[in-house]
C-alpha cells in the first residue's frame, strides 16, 4: 500500500527530471541536508554524474563519481568554480545554506549569469537551504523550487525496525504478536525528519524500553512550539468526560482508525473534519479536546487572531505557515475554537482591511476543500449567523453537528461525573431533585454550580450536599433564559441544516436508556469507566535515512 507521498512523484524523481530537462538553477528546501544529499548521491551514481557539495566551512567536497576536494570557501569563488567546470561533463553542484548571500548584488548578478550560461552545458546548480528566501530579481532565474518531502511511512518504519534488535524480549514479542503496533508507532512519527524520528525512537526505547506513543508525540510538540502560530494542546480530557452527545461520539469513535493504512486499503477516504455549532457551554470545545486523546494524535489549537499581523502580506504568510506546520506533524487534529469570530469580517474585508481577511479565509477554505494530508479539522461556533456561507457548503467538512442543551438523562450524567471529580459519591445525592431544578441548563452552568457549592461548603465547614447544590443552581440564570430567542433561532436553523449531536436533543425521541453505551458498542478504551461527564467547555481529567542511520545501527544503553 502506497501512502500519499508515494502516490505523488518523489522529490528525488522530481529533481532527476529537472536535471534531465537541463534546468540550470534549482532551489531545494529541506532541513535534512544529509538525507537530501544521500538521495542525490544515489541518483548521480545511477546516472554517472559527478556530484560536488559546497559549504562555507568546508569548501567543495566530491560525493560521487570523482575526486579532488577544493578549499574554496568564498561564495563568489564557489560560483566561479561551478562556471569553470567542464561543460560536457554531467555534474551537479550543491551549495548549502546559500540564501544569506542572496542579499549581495554581486552574488545575485553572478547567479543570474550562471543561470543563462549553464543552459548550454550538462551542469546543474542546486541551492539547498532550510528556508526559501529568493530576492525578487531571482524569481525568474531560478528554474524550479522543490520542497523536499519528509520521510515516508516506509522510511520511518525502517528506522524503527533498526532499533528492534536492541529492545527487551517482551517488546520484541509484542511487536511480533501485534502487527498493528509498528503501524501505530510509524503513524505517530510521521511528520518528523529522519534524524528526529531516530532520536525520539532511541529516547523512547531508553526511557520506557519500548516505542512509547506519548514520547513520540511529545517530539512533535517541539515542532509546533517553534512555529509560534499553533498551540500544542496537552491531552487532559477524554471521552468519558463528555455527558450525552451520543451521536457525535459514535461518529468519532467509528473513525478512530480512519487514518491507518488498513483504512486506505479498504478504500476509505481520509476524514476532513467536522463543524460543531450550538449553544455556548454545551460541550463543543470539550469534544474537540477529547478527540486527540481518543485517536492518539497531536491536538493543535489555532487562534485565528494570531494569523493577522500588522505588516502587509504577513497575514497571508502566517496562514500558509499554519497549514505547513499542521501538515508537517500530521496525522493531527487541528482545533479552531469560535471560528466565526476569527473570520467574521470576510464580507466587509475589502472596505475595512484591504481584503486581508478575505484572502486569508480564501486560503483556508481552499486548503480545507483540497487537502490530502491527514489533518482532521474540528471547528466550533456559537453564532451561526456570523459564519461565512462558503464555510457551510458541502465538501468543506464531513459533517455539521448541532449541540443543543442537555436532556434530563444527560444532565444526570453531567452531575454524576462532576460530583465524582470532586471525590464525592453521587449515590449520596438526590440527582432527581437536581435534574428537576435544572431545566435547559447547559453543562458549563451545571459545572460552575458544583464548583460554587463546593466553595460554600468549604467556607461554612460543611461537606457538599444536595441542598447546597440546589441553592447554587437556583442562583444561576441560564443562557436559555437570557438568550431564549437566539437559541430558538439556532434550533430552527439546525433543524434542516445540521445533524443533531445528541439522540435525546429537543425534538428527538428520547433517550438511549436500555441501549448499550457508545463505549460498549465500539470497545473504546477509557480511563475511569464512567460513560459521561459534563457538556462543559471547561475542566477535564488529568491525565528515511539519517546520517546516523546510514551506517551502523545506534547502540543504546537500556
């Protein structure tokens, strides 16, 4: 089975085609110098081409089909060396980290001259850099820009398997008996460079004597921190922290293995994402937080406000950075909270900000529609009327769910779990009285009532009691009262435009009593064992080739 990177033409083949087509000047973007050069070296050996690599610290070194290193460290003289090379000899010259010198007019002029001269030769010049920085006058001279892809599943698996002989016998037995174990490890490591993958596998083996998924996902956290645009959200919530919302939980549990190679072989498409719309405090954000733990994938939170910067063009570049970062750590879950606030000005963008919001939003929805990377997007919204209509059309999201206020049975679950979180036994409380006292209360309001009652009990020197909870609940004016018209409008909108997230929502037949819980039906693992918690948006359960790998396997001190 081929993954997405293997379906498309590889970077090595792309560069090979460009060289055969006599492209004189190629810009390759990659942080993995050694991996790129080893791949190009194999290409040169196959095609009997000379390959020389230059750096400002080492000068020229011959890597393939020749000899004669040269101590030429000056950037201008290095270009002279490329120019003096035999015109009839097939050769590739790789210049490492040459982008800082592109600020010098003489270097730029020399490169433009070379781009013209090399067309009549069999030589190609490759600028290898971790960042793409081209001055405007060079844009037409550089024949192609190639973003070298990260290691494929096959390369990551090869790195992992190189460490298995050093693993304890119990780990080796687990790998032999569970064919999906290595697949889960490889899935978790996708998005890392070959060196990063080898390092984190070695760290995991030393620390836990096995391939620990949490350790591997922690490495991705560092990548996200470096971007500055996205926030890595630690998994603290689980599906057992959500009361009700049976429909959406079933939907998500059925797709927990949808990113595996088995799903691709079966013919399943990659899930795109879901949009959660509903009353504030009904568990939309809590559901987004819990998906990362259920699917064992990094959860990335995007604050749309961070995208919009003061400099002209910065916002558009920022959304591209967000997309690149999310795809680099994929498979991952991208959570956009209250998306309507971030993109609410798209209609008037041309008159208020020169069209910046519209362009950023356009880039985002185009990516949402066309993306092939395993990034699952969960967007939440409280105000349906503020959502741009383009976001709601079919194809952007797999499903649009409406989260209504919890039913009586769901409120029982919410009360039960919040009381358990406070180390109390729910059986000692009159839950029926509290359910009767909380018509149309949201999960967040019930959670805050439990917290307020706990403060009152602590202040008075008593323990938490039913009466204390009833008093706290009576002091709350629910949103269902203060925003009744708006909530009714949302329900009316959702009746024909969205799928209800709860089987017992207003207007649907009742409850799921007597049915197996979603956990029992799907066998999803949970910590704790209770089927439910608050619809609350707050609170939760604690909870290739590398340089080293190209030679002898790394020796670990276990």
